[in-house]
């Protein structure tokens, strides 16, 4: 099937229903239909393993599953069985369940650089709790965020720094400052400029590039010297870099870290972890001011914690992180070869760690292009590949990778035609896909 033949009438109707009732038509902006070519935004019926089916009956090989949260594949049997066992026993009580003890023990055994952990339902709550804890511990107002990392929280302290800052007071925005990734000198200058004011440095320890040699250790030293808290956002790197996160791989221990996404294989569970003396400020066994750390009705639902324990067991026992890297290496090599064979190797570019691959679509001048991204996504969808990224799950098989590379090759052949014409418009069939963070709707 070519992109012109792909029709999604039921998905189009479902998208209209979504927009009529749900602002944005989705519960995560990154899942919005504006992220897909016009009239080609599948609405999902169900998924199993590395595949999903839309409401029109089309099957896709899926990448970036659940925004990187479903790293074992959909409906993974070990995870779903663990969840089923708890569902018949009740999910939420007026006092902590024994599952909370077991889940905490399992997490701290898997991430031994942390001494205490508190669970939540989403990553934003966990990162905001880390910021609040850092401010309470240091008595300082400012938060320093890594400017090169796209997302930390839906809360005001971060969203105020993005183009979607409507509704957030300027006074709040002024308390958040930014530092560049990989540049220790610039970070030191920032801390000196705001000497005694910065409560924490928060960043993803790694993203689409590896940290420069000595960088994370250098940040650790800067944080210690300037008396601020070092926070690693491990929402993505947790489990994908190693079972113990990037901190376990690179050997640099933050004061606080946050985990989510892969932790529950699609079930809603996140975690704030860190040094006991900091975490205990949010507890009861000290004589100081109480810190409202995390207090959530649903944060410790038994079935979600059971899912997290099953995920951790599966990762450790089956070597999942190594498999993710092996799959990603094969996919990246195949995509690069396909792009090069069609003469677009400098325009369809695969980047990132093998377990967390993304792709760039570049125009005739080598600049990032949403218009060429639209063309590329249309061709992938028509070939049965749903790929806002090339982030792999461990459920992918040989046939899935081979099919993906074949479809990429076909997409790259069209990409070459558009480059030769210096205009992708005839192959876009509508408006371009849009960046998530933008000023106007």
C-alpha cells in the first residue's frame, strides 16, 4: 500500500469524538493527532507484543511504545499475571499494604545507589517532589534545569520555561534558570552568578548523546561545592540504560533521582529515590519542619506496584536491557543502510543510544524539517510501521525489524524524489506535523 491509498475513516471519526470531549484530543500532547500527518493519526484498538491494531483494523509494528513506557511489549504475560493476582485482592486500602514494602525492597535492590524510595503515579509528581525536597533541604528558591532536555514536569516550575507558558505567573518563571548539557564551565558560571540561591541541578543524565567524559562526575563536584542537590531525571534512562539506570551505568550517584515509564511497562507507577537524609525530610522520623513530599491516593495501588516488581524481575532475569541494545543496534544499522542505498543517508539520520533511538528528517540544506518528517511518517504508516521514533521494545522479532527496514527503504525512495524536486509538498497531502511545544495552537 502507498501513502495515497491509506485511509483511516474510523480513526478520523474517533479523533473528532476525542477533540469534542478532551482538550487536545489526547491525554498527552505527544500523542496528539497534530504529531501525525493530516487524517493519518491512528486511534488504537489494542496491542500485543510489538504490534498494535487501530480501530480501522490495520496492524502496525510499533516503536516508542507508550512514549517509551512499554519496553517489554504490550500485555507482557509476566506483568499481566502479576497484576491479575492483585486485582482480586483489592487495590487500595486505608493503610499501606504489604505490597508497598515488597515493592520498595525490590526497587532498592535493583537501584542500589538509592537508600529510600517513594512511589507515585506519574513522572511529573516525582520530579516536582524532588524539586520541593531540594528547596526544603537547602532553603534556596531557584531551580536549575538542563536547557537541552525537552521535558521534566507538567508543573509550573518547568512548563513556565517552555513556549506553552500561558497561565503561569512570571514570578514563578523567574525562579527557574537553565544550564547547557555537557558544559561544566557554563554551569559553574551560573551557580556563581546565583551563589547561594540554587536549590538543585536537575537533568537527564544522558539522552540522545553520551555524556562527555567526566561530565557527570564534574556536575557531582559542582553540586557539592556550591551546596545544591543533584537530581537525575531517569524517566527514560531508567532500565533502558541499565537496570539501575544511568547512575548505575556511569557510576555517578545523584542525591535524588526519579524513575517511571519502563518501570511499570505501561502501568502507572513512578518513583522518587535518593539519599536517606534528604528523603527522610518528607517523613515522620525527624524533629524538623514537615515537607509535603508525595501524598497520593493512588500512588501505591497494589496492581501497579506488582507490575513494577514483575518488570524488574524480568529485566534482571532475562537480560532485557542488553536485548534492547542489541535490537536497537540492528535497527539503526538497517535504517542507515536503507537510507544510504536510496541516496538520503545525510537526510534521514538515526541518533541516540541503541535502546533509545530517534530519527531526524533533514531538508535540502541539512536543516531539521517538519515537512519532510510528515512525508516520512506518511510512508511509514502506509507500510504498517507506527514510528514517531525508533525506540525499541524487547518484543520485537527478526521479522519486525526486517519489515521495518524494508518500509524505511520505500519511504527513503520517496524522500529522494522530494529532495530532487526541492519540495516535499506533493507527498505531504496536508499540513505538516507540528512540534509539541509551540506558542500557538
